[in-house]
């Protein structure tokens, strides 16, 4: 079964980050992933990016500004991916399959971004953390919408749509924790398997 | 359906940590969870535990020793929980349900331990990280055993038993990421829902 209209799971992140900032953000992701946010200095990040701290400051006035940008961009890309997935299918099961498949593949492809964002959620300034949680709730509601629609038209059988929507997203998000690039599993193969598992989880044979 | 012979998901962790070390380990878990391993000092941990650094050193000679103990104890408790769950049921589906239910409930109950262990895996000394990965592989194999047995006797329908075993554990492990104590969901209710989802995921109606 096709996984939806989004040809590459990475497109949503790629398109929303300008090339000039990408190098700095990638250096920050690498540094935060290696040592954690609190133990990383802006000097570490500048060194990894091959820049002087002064050059880094032109784009990002603080370490927190880098984390905020990584976190916002990551969540906005994921939310956009979910909307695009939903828009490409005519029925609830097709939409759910596209969302789960693309969302899981995205978390494999961007496992390092997802890990940093997750691990450093508590380091975000309050306003930014609230915005991130708002985007997460929006994604969860959109998935739950598909389950409710599927139950309403008799396509799915789910008692607790909220809890099952959360479980479906949780399963996909956790791909970022265990995924190893270059192994037997590709983002696409994981996406397809997870769409099949999601189909079973909502009671469709 | 009963979830197996383990009455409390916490028993495996509780029984394996002596009371005298528990206070220090809990202080270390709190500190690592709040600031990350690299940004935490042994002095921070001693202060949280209400001890002098010297008193802490009697039990744990370094910050790394605390992380190793937390990580080993956590993984040994989880592996023991899986074995106990398997031992309590006569057929593959019953065993799988018990494992998933208890494993998910454990990750809710001990979400803070699980988060620290996961986030600081790269901070473990090499030998200890290898031992942790060995325990994880053992748990994954034991779950896959149930899927293969279930397929063999015609109770389950699973093509890629390895990937589905990993997905089932991944779903349960990720409970530690999102679980909030005192909310609508309890460790037990999450365990029951996840046993039902696992039943569907292996193709049983």
C-alpha cells in the first residue's frame, strides 16, 4: 500500500531550514546529542560548525536560541507531515496508515533531531515548551480524529480512541530511540511495517 | 484477562536494591533527570540525599558508579520481570500478554529510572553498556520466542517476528517518556490496554 503523498519523510524538515543556519543547527544537534544540552557550550558548537563564536552569535544569540530553533523546526515539520499525510487519502484508514507510516519513517530519518528535542524538552524556555506541547497535542488530536471517523463509519473498532492514538504516535516516536542508520531496516520499511501494525491495532484485518 | 503472576510491577526493582543504597540512588536519579548526567556533580547528589560527599563515597566511589548501578539494577529488574511473566502462563499468547502488560506497567511506575537509563546510555563505561545491551537483546529474544511459538501453533500471525517483537517492546518502553503520575491512566490500566493492543498486533482477534 502506498504511504501517502509525501515522497521523502525528510522534506518537511529540509524545506523549513535555510541553508545558512543548517550548518549551525546540525553542529548544535551533534553537540547536544553527544554531551547533553547543559554540558555543551556555544564555543563547542561553533568549533563543530567550523565557525568563530562571533559568527555563530550573528544567527543565534544564545545556546537556548539554538535549542529553541531545533525544537520548533522539528515539531513544525512533524505537524506539517501529519497534515500532508491526512490530506492525501480519502478514508480514515488510509489517512491513519499514511500518518503512521510517514511519522515513523520521519523519526528514523531524523532520529538525532528527535532525540535531542525529546531529551532537552525541560531545558526549553517556558513559552517555547508550551508551543511544542501545543503542536504535540494538535498532532495527537489529528490522529484521534481518524480513529473516531473510522469507528463512526464502521471501518475501525477502538474503545479508547485517545489512548490508542497516543499509543500509535508513541510507537512511531520511539523509532528515534532505537533506529540505527545503515542496518537491515530503512525508514521506508519501518514506515510500512508500522502502517500494517497500526491497521491491526485499530481492529481492521 | 489477568496480567500474570507479578502482582506489583515495581517488585523486581524494589527487591534488588538495598535500603541503605536506595536513598543515594534515588537522589542520583532525581539529579540526573533534572540536569543530565554530565552537568550533575557528586556534591549535587549528596546534597539531595541529605548526606556529606564523604558519606556518599563510602557506597559509590564516583558519579559513574551511581549511573552504572542505576542502569544495571533497572535492566536486571526488567529482565527478571519478563522471565517471571513468561513463567506464569501456559500458552504463547498468555505469555506475550503478561510480558507486555507487566513491562509497560513497569515503565510507567519507574518512568524516571527508565528515562535516566535511556538518556545516559552513552555515558556508561563500555563494559557496562555492553552488559546492558546484552540484557536488552535477551529481553527481545524472549519476546520473539513467544511470537515464533505462537505462529508455530497457529495462534498468531506474524511475518517478521523480530521486528514485531522490537515494536512491542518499543511501545512499552516509550511509556516512560510520556507517562504522568496521578493522571487518568495508571500503570495497571496502561498495561491492560497494551496487552490488548499486543494481541491485535500479533493477528489474534
